[in-house]
């Protein structure tokens, strides 16, 4: 994300050893590491630590995602970097934050969604189990976006104060922020929100998903009365308009909607309803997204050249204010490293770099 906004990003990985080779993500993952560089450093070696600190001395931002306490033991934590670079923005990302009884828990996206209430508020499956989410919402939004936002705010603040900052990014805390609407209601009104609790969690027929004749799905979000009325007129059931928020009538309305939507294919309904102020949209499969006319018109997909895979298509920089990449531009070879060049730029002399490379401290 920061790279797509124009930052020069260097990804630091471990030096391969006789016992282990660093895992590499799929060639297409993380935008193919668009606009990024790679260095390999043995952070457990004293010279490796010195190599990292040399790079960090000229950096604006350091981001790390070890478990709490690890970077301090390695000598590359906030205090260690700040001694070399007083203005550093140091962002530590972890599952549960740098302190607290769960700080050392291992976890992944699903765990953070679980403890933050997201899974409990999701409509359960037939066996009552919360569903697996279709995207890494915690990692991407609660963690990655939180980190990027905090970093940009800290960099902006440094232009005024001249001071760096330490940022404690907890992915689980970020999930709480995403879940603030039901959590704040629970705290303020002493309620126990759950699936079916309110309009956004499935209490009313006007907000839900419905199967179409071709076994595809429509999303209906007709919350406002005018949109609900438009939908009911289009489905030829105006008699349910005054019953929109009548709890006793919801089963009947759902059955009426379900029967209507089952009479036509998804795209026929979209053609009829999506532009008619009904808050109806198709549930698109991932494979359909690139060819969707709305997304196509916004050029969300670009073509790039991968150093080993050749021409591939991928999502372009999407977020507001990002500059698009030129079609046909090249992705970096993330099997190669820029270690020597970056250390030279950081002021390390050639003899020292050669010694570090020969000792496999860097690669």
C-alpha cells in the first residue's frame, strides 16, 4: 500500500541457511511486490544487526512484525534504531499488541476476527458455526490499513514536531474498530448484538441475499423506505411496503422475495433492478470481477511483465490518490536482492560489504 502511494519500500528477509530457505510467496501475491526491493540479512549476527541499522539510519519508517520483544532482543527495536535515527517512525505490527496477557499468542486472520466479535456477528451456517470469511479482513484492513494510516499520520506529524514515533499496531484492536457499531451499542445500551439483531445483521428481509433461477445470488440492501418501496413495486408485491420493519411479517416477506427472485436469472434481475433505485446488486464471483463493466471502466486491472512468469494481469493501484502503473511495466525479481547497492547508498564501504557477503551475513 505504501509502495503504491510512492514510498520506496525495502523488504528484509533472512539469509538462507543449510537448515532452512526463506519461504517465498506466490509470484502474484502482494501485487507481485510492485515497486519494492529485497535484502537478506542474518539479524542474529552482530554484523547483520549492524547492516540492518545502517539501512535504518537513512530510513523514514521501519515496519516489523515479529512477536513482541523479539526485535529488542535482536538489538533492532525502537530504541536501537532511534539511537541511530532519532526521527524514525517505528511501526510494530502484531496480532494482539505489544503488551497484555495475550501479547505472545500466535494467530492468523481468523483468530483476530474471532476475538474481535466479527465471526460471532456473521450469519452462521446450517450447523450454527460462524462462516469462514472470504478475505483476510483482519490482516488487510485491521492490520495493514491501520499500519499504513498510522505511518502516514506519524510522518505528517513529524513535519510539524520534528519527532519520530513508535506505533503499536494490534490487528485484534483493529478488528474492534471495524466492529465499532455493534460494540459501541453493546457498551452504551447493555445489549448483546448477534446475527439477526438489527437491520445490518439480517433481522429484516430488506437486507439480505437471495438465490436466482440460475443458482446465482443477488444482494439486497433496500434499507431506506423509498428504496424498499421501489423494490416491492418492481417485484409486484406493494402490499408488503408498510410491513418493512414488522418483525412478525419478515418470514412472509422473505418467502415472497425468494419466490420472485427465483423466477429469473441473476443478470436479468440486475438489468431490471440495479439502476432503478432498489439497492440491488449481483453477487459476483471472483472470476467475474475483472470483466465487470463498472470495474473495467475504472481500469482496476493492469498488465505487467513478471521476470519469470512473463505477461500477467493483476489489480492496479486502486486506492484514492494512487498513481496507476503503465500497462506492460515490469515487476521486480524478488529472487534477486539489492543488498549491496542499498548498503553502499547507506554509507557502508565496499570492503565491509564484501566481508559481510562472504560470511553470509547478508545476501
